[in-house]
């Protein structure tokens, strides 16, 4: 993971629409390795690369969403569930005003 820094961010949002979870860094991509989403009521959640959708709307129930870690590939290549374009923020879009808590583990990696 040379030139990469494993970091976590808290998910604590409740407003319908776009919510910045990780602010973009110039020249770096945000590669999501793992995340947990736990809403207080069923809500559609969409991960975005700035304003561009990275996932389709996921209906997340109060049971939560725990997609697990993406293991490293041969040669130590670190892949993830998805990643932003360099400099863009990682955004969680909510389909309704519903409390969503959790976290995201990610790498800041060079472009």
C-alpha cells in the first residue's frame, strides 16, 4: 500500500439528497474498501463520485448494509468496492430525511 493511507470516516447524516462523507483531495482518489450503513428507517442510499453515481439506489432497511472487506489481489494490489475520480468527494445520497449512521474505510491513493 505504498503511497496509500488507510483511513476511516464516520457516516452520520439525516438529510435527503447529497451528503459529503469524505472530502476530495487534489490528485488523490478515494478507494472504498468497506462500509457500514445503518438507517433508522428504510431509505434509498446511493454512493456518488461528486455528482456521478457509483452505485444504483440501494434500499437499506433497519437491518443495515454490511458489504464486507474486499481482499487484496495478487501482488498486493488493493482494490475496493468503488472509487472516486481524483479530487472528487465521496458522497452518500439519501432518498429521504432519515438518520443513517455507520462508517466507511477507504484509501487515499495517487491518481
